[in-house]
């Protein structure tokens, strides 16, 4: 039988004591770490697979729109929102579905889809566009206060002129001409000179007697 010197025996006894006290916890921690690593790999693979499936559904949606096959477009868009709502494709699909429904004058459904897109998109540009279109749909339904609240949400500088312009439209619909003029002036001032929409905003100002925008 192998023998140990005193120092080695003490170290062995210390190791045995430590293992008796902490061994089970150490093994549990190791098992958790392994499970976490496996779970992370599964989540990555699952997310990647979902992104591929969502991309295929979005391609089907856009192809259906190009073919003016609204039935197939609605089906593909509905699948994206319901099954792949956590992907970047879903809010974009909701925007397209809302456009279809707004064109069919189903404004309530369009509003619901735009509200969902604005609340769920992680892309600032998509979120801003959803809010802008939502405010337009609210304006069409004469939900003036709701539209102004939507337009008051934070948005990027790139969308600021369009938000101000639409705000002017809402205020004008409310009969608040001075406030509408101020909103149009703000929109006009934020637009670059080569922006083709700048001329339209200028026409709105001229109609309100605010043609001193230049």
C-alpha cells in the first residue's frame, strides 16, 4: 500500500474535508454552467432558425404584394406577426398590413397593426414610421387628441419635419390655424432645400397666410 508523508496526508485530509463540505455544491454549479451553455447554444440556434423562417415569410409577403395577391399577403403578414413577433420582420409586416387595410378603409384594423408595430419594433426608423402612419390614421378617424399624443412621442431628427407637418394637419383640422401655421413653419425650417415635399409645406403656409417661411 502506498504511504504518504505527514504533509501530504494533511493536505489529503484537508481536500477530503473541503470536498465533503463543498463537493455537492461544486458539482451543482458545474451542472448549471453546462446546462446554461447548452441552453445558450439552443437559444442561438433557435433564434437563427426563426430569423430564417421569418425572412422567408416576409419575402412571401412582399412577393404577394407585388403580384397584388392581397389574400396571400395578409396570410403571410399574419403569420409573421403571430409566430415571429420577436423578429425584426414582424413590425415591418405590420406596417405593410396596415397599408393594405388603410387602402381598404379598414382604419380600425390598420390602427391596431400600427400600434403594435410602434410598440414592438426595436428599429427606431420603423418605430417612427409606424407612429407617423398611426397619427395619419387617427387623423382620418378624427381622433385629433390621440393623433397629437402620438406625434408628441420621441422620434429621430430625420422624421422631425414629417411629424411637424402632420401635426399641422391635425391642428388645422381642429380649426387651430395659428398653431397649425407654427407647426408648418417648424416643418419647413427643418427640411433641406432639395426636399421635394418642402414646396407642399410652403403651399400650406401660403394658404394660411404664413408665406414668410423663407
